[in-house]
C-alpha cells in the first residue's frame, strides 16, 4: 500500500482519488468499474463472472485493457507475496492501511 500510494501521488492522483481507489471506487465511471473488477479478481481468485466482465466492458474497457487489468492484478499479487515472504523492508513512506490517503 505504501508503494502504491507513493506512486499514485507521483502520477498526479489526488489524496481523494487514492482514498477512493483504496475503498474500491472512483468518481470516474470507467475507473470505478476497473477498480471494482480488480477487487473481484482478487476476492474470487480470478473466477469472475460473465456479468462482471460485461460490466467492466460496458464501462468502456476494451479487450486489451481487460487483459492489462488482469495482468496488473496478477503482478501486484505476486509482488505482494514476494515482499511479505521475503520480509523486504518498505522503503516508501509508510501508509497505515486504516488511514485515509
């Protein structure tokens, strides 16, 4: 979370946008659908429904973007597991998981 928050800030996301993403939403309709889909991917370990795929597609996500979302979720999961298992020290400003961005 610390790395993602720091990177989000560097890309120009506001504190509110980061907070919304952490809560699983966004003020932007397409971004909200993407975040919701990404959360579903994690919660359901990839076994998302046809309805969930159609919902994100209906929000304007192309097939290429859908593959990119799935890939990013998978890579983030892998890096989180690697970081936790190797007990790597967080070298970004630490973010409390329960606090606002």
